[in-house]
C-alpha cells in the first residue's frame, strides 16, 4: 500500500534562510507526487507536482527514487511562506497525503 | 475556476445523530474524495469515488458511508455520530488521469457533543 511520511510536524526558520521540508514515500510502482499548501484561512491548494519539474513561488522538489524522497526546498524563505505543507502521492484514482509540516518563517 | 462547494462550513451535532455532509463540484470531474483533517495526523482518506455509484474505501472508512448518485455530488454520511468524529472534513475532486490537480472545498468543521 502507498504511504507518505513527513517526519517533521513543525519547522521554524528565519526569513532569508534556506528551508527544506522532508517527504518520504513507499510505493511499489512509479509514483506521481505532489506538494500541497494551506495558508491560514484558505483552501488547500496545489503547490507543485513532480512531473512538471517546475518552480513555484521559489520552491522546487526533486523526486529521488533511490531514496524514495520528494523533499521541498526553497533557498530563501519569506514570511508569506508560513503555512501548512502536505506531501501527496497519487496512484490511479487514489490520492494519499502525509501528516503535514507546519512551516513558520520568522522575521 | 473549478468550484468545489461544501454545503455546511460549521455543524454541531449530538452523539448518535445522523449527519450528512454534502459536496458539489462544477467541473465534471470523475473522481471525488472525502478526507478528514486532524492536527498531527494530516489528511486521512475516508472514501473516494471514481464514477457515479462507485465508491472505494480509504484508510478510515469505519463509521462513515458515502453516496454518489450524480457525477457532481458526493455525500458523506455519519450514521450515528460519535465524539471522535469531531474534525474538519474536506471534499475534493480531480479530473481522471495521473496528472490532474486535486481541488478542495473550504471544509466542514463538525463538532459532535
């Protein structure tokens, strides 16, 4: 069965510092992985998907099949990045999420 | 813009009551989901549906049932609400296929007394 693990419940960094939110997965097939974000008082929304190899709001995520990881990174965190971040894995019609990491960026 | 609308933002119910949470999407998406969101536990999948009248259990289906009579509507039913079902419930939909984006509703916060 597919499983997504986010080992850090809370992460706090100062503005301008690099940030990395960890995500590991277990899945026997070829995974489709995503990062979703929920800002305060807003809906959960897609941040980025691995298949697009895109950078959104300065964030990137690389799929490492050897380490079964999909960590989210940003070189210089901003205060507006403070939010709840969820890693997710899509298998056919089934989307599963990790427990989430709350990122706080301090001024 | 895709809209996923959950009928109730806040509900307060008593133990043993039957609870209906309604979700409607307007983009003709095949797949719809119900999750519950709890601090420290993230989003846990209750049920999902990939077509009308089709449903699949997620990780935590116990105590819940679902109904999908029309493509745009996916209902979550708590036959006999219990206090441990106090939570935020999120509905989502996605176009079929592996590269689709999941669209979420605003959530329904249920309190069971």
